[in-house]
């Protein structure tokens, strides 16, 4: 008999922990290979963890609602095999080692080691509540403007009355249909539903203010993760930012000409983002040393061009879905990828693999009306591109009859890069080449 350690899988480069929502299998239950053992949640996605082997659940090391760091052993599976290698679940991300080979953070064992110390769950954003709420439930509540008192009143169908995603969606639908009555109290608007007797509606105090001039707002878990990731990036990489101004008149004119027929023919809206990503993939192929990461004193050169696009969520937080092998798609293919990922991001339907393995990132500050930005590198990448708002400006145009001044569509580009491995020559040349591809866009091309 062999014993295998099931570990908490890695769900993305910036995600270091996950919350156990539900154990589908219990000690003594038999599981088939790839059969779901438990459900977990991060601030970005919910996911099921399948069994890597066939066997019997011998021991569960963490309870439901506990938050566990990635790589920690969460269960022991006993198999009928005499010997076998322990393998991670299918959602575990391979981690490159310093020698360039992929490794996974699991180990083989023939007996149970010392008990694993149980990690207490991280503080939740709903600190006033009496029940546990998963990150996904809290995110839905925030997006729908549901206060903690309303959450406390919702009858949950999960274990111990836990409110599930299904409960939240049903409640939101009832609320929109007018089936949930709300009462105005002196302090807040509270939904009146029929809660379980053991879980009465709780009155909560508003966030404390200091001196009447400030209000203390606790970060939710996703915002804390983003904050830690940004601080870590600035501590890790010496940032340098270069700027150029690009004439994107051809792109603007072409898009205006084709966007109506494009949507009619393909059922997709074409934005500027796919055009930028297509040009970016070409530029990365020209300068492959931008497509790297750093491991100590080693440079890890990535063969795949996986471009992440920073996407703002309705909650105000940020997520970076990734277009894998972007250089292998034409403009239509990239457009479909961009629209699909953006729509699923806004509806909280991204899968763990949708946000993994990015090698370069682009962010569009122009959508906020900004002229330019100085973006922070998305670790462990070494560079990030920022595109600003497109504005009409007078510009000098060279013609065969001499220079003239005309109205052009101009845009600032910002390129931040890690000065440990990307010098000004590479970082600046990369930026200039990207601008050249945009300016040389063929206004007569068809899809």
C-alpha cells in the first residue's frame, strides 16, 4: 500500500493561498483518478481539485472554510499500488527550476509524517459577520451592493448554513424581481428574508471614523493580494520607464471602416486591444530577451509568447487574463480571445488556467482617459507596456512635396522594464519597434 500526499494547487502566479469550500470526499471514501475531491476558492476563481490517483481517502488535514497556503499537504490518499509517484492535481502549475526543467512541489512517502500545523484562516473582509463567506460570495455581494446585514439574513444551503454561489445568485434574482422586501433603518437598508432561527439578522456598525474627518476601510483579500504583489514587484525589480509617441491614424481609420461589417460577419466587436496585442507579439519575436524571467543569477528565456491583458473588474480590482501563444493567432483569432477573456473576467467566470503562465503584459490606461502611465511590472515578468488615450493632435506630415501640418491620431506608449536584465538599449528599442508596427499598420488589409 502506498500513501500519496495531495497538495493545495498553485492557482496563478500572484495567488499564494486558497480557501477550502467543501470536501466532496471524506476519510474512508474511495476516489477514482480525476474524480473531484474538494472545492476551493481564491479571490479570483472557484475551482474543483481532482484526485491525481485512484485510492481511498485516509486523512484530511484541513477543515472546510480554512485558508491554506499553496504547496501544503491537505489530504492523504492510500492506493493499492506497492509503489507510485506522488503527482499534483491537474490544476497545479509546474514551477521552473534554476536548471530550466519543470518540477512540482510534491513528494513520495510510505508513511504519514508529523501532523501538519493547521493554518488559521486569513481575516475576511466581512469581519462583522457571524458566518464564513467565500471570496466569490463576498465579491458577488460587493458587486450587487448587498450589505453584511443582508448576507447574514440569507438562508444558506451549504454546510452549517454557509451561503453558496447558488444562494447568492438566487437571492439577487429575487431581489431584482421585487420578491425581497427592504426596510429603511436609521443606519442602513436591510433586506428582510426568513433567516434560520440560529442565525438572526445582525445589526452592524459602520466603519469607524477618526476625528470625524477620516474613514477606515479594510481592504478585501483581493486588494491585499494586489497590494502585496505591487510592493513585491517594486522591491524586486529596479524599474525604468521609456516613452514614445505613436501616430495611430491608420489604425483608427481602418477600425472605423471595418467595425460594423466585422461584427456582422463574425459576431465580434473589434477594439484596439487585439491590434495592439498582434503588434506586441511581433515585437516580442523580434526581441526575445524581453520574454524572460529571473531566477537568482539565471535568466529563464520563455519560448511561448503568452500576453496578459490587465482587465478592470466591476469591483474595482484588477485581474490579468492571458492569451496563450498570441503570436500563433491572426487578428480575428486574437479578437475572439480578447473578447472571451474580458467577458468572463467581468462575470467572474475565469478558470485558473486563464490567468497563468503570462510572459508579458499590456495595460490600457487610455480607457480611463489617461495620456500615459508608468506601469508596475507583473512579476515574474521583466517588462510591461502601457498604452494611453488616442487624441487628435496637429502633427508634421512628410510628403513628396514637402512637410505639411495635419490632424493626426496620436497616442503615448510607456514601457517599464526590469533594469537587472533589460538595459535601456533593449527596453527602448523594443518600445520603438512596437510603435513602428502600429504606425505601419496596413489600412487596406482585410480579415
